[in-house]
C-alpha cells in the first residue's frame, strides 16, 4: 500500500485534459489514475485558492476522498512532505499535479518494491528538455539538478514522479526539513541553474546527496511529461493515447537478458501464448504444472527406445521449455507473483531435466541392438550429467545467496554546494589499471553482437540445455546427448566457477 502526495501547487494542474466542458483537469485525471491503483491514502498539497475549491467540491476529486493540505510556499510544501513521511509506515509516492503519464508507468513505479527509492527518468541527447537534468550510471541516479544544483555530465532528465520505500522515509523527512530550512535562509542555497525545477527535483537532489540509492525507472516507451501550458497538455495527451499499453506490458513480460535459443526460438511467439493463457484465466502455477506434465510425457517417449519415440520426445521437450518460459511471462503480464510459484518453477526445472535423463537412459537400454537409437548402457553418463548440473546450480545459488555487493558510495556533497563532486564521464574507467581493470574493460566490450551471445551461451543456460537434448535425441541417441551435455556442462561449470571466484576476491 502507498501514500501518494500530489503537488497541485502550480496552476498548470488545473489545465483540461482533453476538450469540451466535461474534460477533467490534469489534477483530476491524475487522482483518478491513483485511485485505480488502489492507493488508499492520497494527499493533495495545494495553494490556498485551490485547496478551498477542493474542499468545497470533495466529490470531484476522485473516489478515494483525498486529504487536502493547504500550503503557501515551497517551504511549506517540503514540511508537509516531511510530516507525511514521518507519519506514514508505507511507501511515499510524490507526483506533481501537472503530470501526464500512462497508467502502465504509474503501475510500474508503484510496484518497485525492492528499490529504496525510484525516480522516473528518460535519456536525452540534448539540453533542450525543460525538465531537470540527471546523471545516470549503473541503473541509479548519481546526480540530479535543481534550481540550486548542477549536474556533471548529465545524460537524462527527471520526469517528476518519485517513490521512496518505508526504509528511507525518515531520510526523506530529514531531507525535506533540511531543504525547507535552507530555503528560509537567504543566500543559503546558491543560484546555480537559471530555471525553476520544483520541489520533487530538490528532494531528488537531497536523497542522492544523502547517499540513498535512487533507482532510475525509464519512461520510454511509455509517456511521462510535466506540462507547462495548454499546448503541451494537448501534445502530452496525444502521446499518451498513441501508446498501446497492453502491447508494452506484453513486450515487457519477456526477459531482456535471456539466452540465444530462448530469445530467438521461443520468445518470438511465447508472449502470445501468455496472453492467451491470461484470457483463459490460467494462473502461472497452472502453466508451470503443464510444463512439467509435458516434460514427463517426453521422458516416457524417450523411454520407448524407438526413433519415433525420440522424435516425439524431442518435440515434447521443446514445448515443455516453451511453457516454462510462458509461466514467467504470464506472471509478469498479469502481475501475479508468489513465493510458492517461484519455488515451484525452480523445483520443476530440475525435475524436468532429471526425469528426461532417466527416460533417455531407460530408452537407450530398451532400444533394439545396433539401431540408430541404441546407445548402450548410459546410466553412468546420466548420473554424471545430473551431478554436473547439480554442482553447477549449487555454485550459482550459493553465490547468489551472498546477495549483491553494496553499490559504490557517491561523494558526500552538502546541499549548499552547487556542484555534485562527480568526475567527468569516463574518468573512473580511465583510472582502472592492472589485470583486473583490463579484464573488466574487455568484458565491457562484450555488451552486444556475437561476443555478447557467446558470453551468454558459454554458461549453458536452460534454453541451450533443452535445445541440446531436443536436437541430439531427434537425430542421434542418448549417448550423444549425454556426451554433449557433459562436455558443454563441464566448460560452463569451469567458466562459472572461475568467474564467481574472481568476483569474490575482488569485492
């Protein structure tokens, strides 16, 4: 659950969203969007005139009946935010009243449960954008601009919405109180940027300079804009309505960092199966169970020890993997996640592989002597393949259990300083030396093209493992399948282990 603070302190929030006398204002549209997200506590910070109108017409502000907080200045805005942050035990969502955004973007922002703080940003190539500049690095906001603070080497802009998790709400309150005190003191904050960027930008600067890791949520391909006049409001509405939000959500359901086989042989169409499953009201756990059932069918087909059984098993095993992808895509598309579902998916992934290994060993023994399916007694190879996979997953999960190392701390820069204390872009990378620095630079160059896919495939991800089994069983026999699995699996285990050790000793 979330506490939303809508800053309706600018007359821009009263601009109409659309045409005609029935068109809602930007503020009322935003309130309706928040209400549709089931935000239980909405607070509107408004100037006295607007606050009076909102109190006189409570039925027009949306079905959630928000609390109206009267404020006469940015100082009072900040103190109202500080009080809200101290009182609330839930995430705090700050949204300017002139925000025009897709529903899907606000849903993504409110759903960032793991982030300590999240800011909506958008990359930019020039300085023509009116929104405050920011510098992004490693998926986080490293520096932010306000009317009093500059950014070294900016590469994006801040679109206005900001979410702070309960673990950092006291920090948010302290930052807001500190900024309010500085604004009240003449000359305490230098005039560094010749434009006004508003309270959200000030709070973003304060959070970043307080050492809070603020994750960057990219707006594209969705729309999030702060409008400044009626023309911009019309343009923003056109941009919002031009986006097919369902298509964007469906595309986002597909992982962007999958392996080569999954990306090109499954994900090109599996998203549409996920959408069909959603229409049929199937749950992700149902699809996971279906995937397991198909894999068991493949194991029985392999156990027949015939060429027909091997081909049928190969086809079934491929579709077992397709539905293994669909369950996660369905979960992301419908936003139906559960701890049990994650456990079930991981458990069935191993069970599917081991069931098929057993089926292949049985089929190889049962095959007609001298036939193309006859691979002899391959039980030893099957057990070795299981052992290699078990060790490989043990390496992965034990390393993951350590958690990610803390992000490199940003320079501690006081709010009274106009600069952010960051080096120019590329300066940090240029200072890295020695073998470790050379290795990191070489790995950084494998971010695209054939080298990228080679790096993804060498670790023998699940898609490639399923592909190896399907292809080798369809054309050869179980002995060939296990020999390829063992050879590639051993290389992958050595590569993974060396990488884990290198990362462990250099952290």
